[in-house]
């Protein structure tokens, strides 16, 4: 799977007609994101908004017309998990996999689109849907709905581009991380440079990851059990958590260890040697039963 990482992230991946039609006046997150998606695939597509689809309209129709990409009919479609489709979800089902691959298309539908579709169909709370809704003109203003709609679409494009740029970055990072994993011992992974690592490291057997910090020095982070469970395979010692630098160094015996998060998932040291030492000592304490407060 590959991505073109720029504002034309989907351009040319799917053939679309030159025109599209959706409903006019008040807009919601599904028609806004659907429009943003279509314009990313085909930047020169002409999107027309109105209240009745012309009989001779030759183009893609969504969120109106009770056709393939509408969801206002009684026999609207539902996903296997019971979540109803709205316009964005229906268009994504049709074209998403061709743009980003089956795996990412399914993940994006589950994590991002389904909550929007649920909100559009049921009115349940959703922060992004609320933000998009607030692009609509105020009740006592003279703003134009179509102008506000275009602003909302551009905002939605930023969200989509940022997300898929991030996905592309994770894919690039995975190659670097896997190369570093082959050089390490299977428990403490030392990255040659910081890169998003969880995608490659979770379930690998590694328990800590050490990498250069953008604040200087080195960070040490515990590996979570899974992508959906932030519980760590191995915590830092409870005695370290939340201590100031001087006390932390005294308790641990590590000269440049300067920070350990109160929740025990992240630590930092000035040198690579001490960052690795913090990870290995944490492993010894966890698996060897060492009590830091009674050592020595």
C-alpha cells in the first residue's frame, strides 16, 4: 500500500464523472466529508447543491435522491455491526479501498466514519460533526449557505489529508523500526532516530523502546499490550514514578535519569547509555523482584 503525500493524495485513483449533486441549504458532516472526499479524488469535479435532482443529471448523486449514495429512505443500509450508513460512509465503501487499500479503508471506516454516520442518522453527540455543523450560517446572519459549505469542505479536506499523511508516515516508519529491531536483543529496542514505532513493535516481544528525544537526551517508553489496550507489557518501577530528578537518580542509581512519568509509561535520561540502563533495570525489577527501596 502506498500514498501520495500531498494535497492530491487520492487524485487519479478512481474515475469519477465531471459533476456531482448533493442537497442544498443546511449541511452536515456526511455531505461535507463526502464532498471533500470526492474533490480529493477529482479536484475539478463540479459539485452542485440543490433541492431536487435534475431528471437529466449526468453525474454522481449523494445524500439526496434516494439512490446508491443516499441514506434517507426506509430501506437504508446498515453495516454488519448495526451502524447505519450515511453519505460519506456509502461513498467510502465504494471508493475507499481503491484509494488507500482494504486494511486502511476498513480501519478508517471503523474509527472515523462510523461515528459520523451514526451521528448523522441518530443525532448522537460527535465532536467533529458538531464542529462541521457550526460552519452553517447563524440564524440571524446574512451568510450564504453555499459559501459556508465550501469553507466546511476545505476544513474537512485538511482533516483527511492530515490523517492519511500520518498513515503514510507510519508506513515509512515501520521499515526503519523493523530494521532496528533486527539489531537489538528482543527486549529493549534502540531506535536510530525517532519514528512512530507502535505499529511494528506491539506483539513483537519487545518491552521497552529507546529513542532520541526532541527535547534533548533520550526517551524510554514502555510497549503497550495492544493497539487498543494501553496497559504496558512492563511498567517502570513504582518507586520512580513522579519523582524529581535528584530523588530519581538517588533511588535508581542512574546518573542522568531525569524523569519518570507519574503513570509509569515514559522515562528520560541525558545519555543513551543511561536510557538503556533504565529499561534494563526496570526489566530486572519487574521480572527479578528487586526492591529499589531496599537495594544495597
